[in-house]
């Protein structure tokens, strides 16, 4: 995958970390712009027109969540938040404000890079219909609404197809409970997290090799779910293209 054309904006007040991120991202052939404050970051997001923004939630001038909300109001780019906080509420606030995913500090560089690739892939996929999804020995065909496992055809209900499709569109990234309920069940059911849990369980029983220890449909406690694909399979024939020149 060539990443030479992608521009990433790093909004982080910790000089050492910001510099480390620049070095890391440039080593992967991303182009990088930096901002050490929220205000500066919002200006950069307007003028530099990045393909993705990394936003620290703990900034000196503005709360990172406000920065996310501000950028989201004028740009559809993927936003990943960096958080040292372990409180679920902060992550939920940032995700509700429009962040696409989060990485908790201290993070591993391979984890951060995988999240960035997943976010850029989703941008490349936006607007294109998903055709097939392979989860280990299971193959789902969204067009034909058929599924096949190692022992033959699998039966999924229309609702189960919609749910796995919603997770697959954001493969590698978190999808919040609220987003899933809204998209799959509709706005009047956004609080039915118990119903969602039941359907996740049904999906795991049908699609996971060991439903008790899920390998693909992962739970993000208190937040939502993440469909984890093998990196090579995730790349597939979906080549990301830059959103802006
Ligand atoms: Ca900070």
C-alpha cells in the first residue's frame, strides 16, 4: 500500500510525543502537519486539509472533544483521538462528538498505524457497497445475502446481515452501541443495548470459530464493538485513494 499521498494532522501539546509521532508517520511515508494547541489544530485542519487528524484529548486551551466537534463541523475526514484517560465517559464523549476511533496512551506504534490504516480504508470504501466479507473459514456475500461456513451454508436473519454489514463498513474501527442501534434498528431503539448484546451473541455463534472467545467480533467494554480482520484480508482489493490532492 502506498501512503505517500496521505496527509495527517497531529494535534498534540506534548512536544516529545508530537515529534515522535511525526517521525513514526513520516517513516510510513505519510505527510505530516503539527499543531500544539486546539485552536491551532482547528486552523490547520482548515488550511492544510489533511486526510486524517490525530487529536489529543488533553490540550492546554480547548478540550479535545471540542476540537473534534469543531473539525467535524466542516470536514468529513477520519478523526482518531489520543487519550491518556481511562474513563469511559471521555471516550464516549469524543466518539459522540464525531471521532471515528480512539487510541489509549501509552499505545504501541503498530496498533496506532493499524488504526490509521483502518480509518483511511474506510474513507476509501465510503459510498461503495460491500460485496463479500471473509472471517476465517466463513464467507459472507452481502449482495446475495448468503453465508457459508466450514460445514456448509449458514442462515443469517436480515437483521443479522445488517448488523455485521454495519461493523464491516468500519472494519478495524470501533462502532459505538449508539451507532449500531441507530443504523440497524433505528433512532427509536438507541437505548436497547441489551437487544444489541443478544444479536452480537447470535452473530458470534454463527460466525466465530469459538464464540466464547471471539476473534473477529470484539467487545469494547462500555463503548461498542470492533470487527477485527486480518490486516492482509482487510487490504484485499480495496485500495485506499487520497480524498484530496
Ligand atoms: Ca496532552
